C-alpha cells in the first residue's frame, strides 16, 4: 500500500481532531494488533519534533484511526507550514506501514 497525501489545516489555539478509515481491497482494514503514530515537523528531514499527534484505534475491526492535538499543544505552535505523516505498526515494529503524509498549515489565532 502506497501512502496517500492529505494536507491538514489546524487552527492555532483550538482542539484538532480528524478520523480516517483505512481501506484495503475495497473494504475497511482490520487493524487488530496495530498501533498508530504521527508526528509534526518543520521540514521533512528535520530532527526537531514540533508535536506528536495523539493517535487512537478505538475499534480495530472498522479500520478507523483518529489523530488529535489539544488546544494546549496548538497554542504553542507558531503559525506557518509544517509536515506530518501517519503510520501504523505492530507491537514489535516488525511491520510498519506509512498511510498518510502531507503539509500542515497552522493558522494564526487572533483571540487570546
């Protein structure tokens, strides 16, 4: 499976949440035994970690993955452009699949 590009817009100072459904061969992939992870960085090759998304797989059989950032985290992010990707992996890291990647635009908060 090749990773898909999906760009995000996140409002500085707001809670952010999105849910994706992983499909394989036309139906939801069973994610039993997988964990998800996603990170935000200023450039694709940067060693600087800007933020880590909280990722969850609530019901593995339905293939849904959630990614969230709290308003506390987004308040601390400078407005601008960043990069992220989302991976699923098994507990032993023997199987890692990159599902999504893209640019993240953090929009400037005005009300503080």
